[in-house]
C-alpha cells in the first residue's frame, strides 16, 4: 500500500509554481529587452531594409540616367 507524502506533494507543487514564475519572468525580461533595443535603434536613426533598398534603386537609376546623358552630350559635342 502506498501512502502519499504531504511534504513531497508540497515540494512538488512549490517547484511547479516556481517554474511558472520563472517562465513568466523570462518572458517579461525578453519583452523589456526587445522594447529597450527598439527604442535604442529608433534613437540612432537607422533605416529599415525597405528604405535602404528604395534609395539604392533610386541611386542606380540616377547613375544610369547620368551615363545616358553623358553619352548624349558626347554625341552632341562630337558633331
């Protein structure tokens, strides 16, 4: 016959509760850290990948237009 040990049941319940609290604290710490990093990055005026790609595309188009205009000027000066 097996008897239940109340002390062991209490220790088990305590450990279960402690793990729940630890997981909650971990989630809260991760949220706080992410929020802090978001604020830090916003203060540094970093650009998003989408903004960077848009400016890069504009610069590429401007370079191509400059090369076309340079060729046109050279052709006009050659006449």
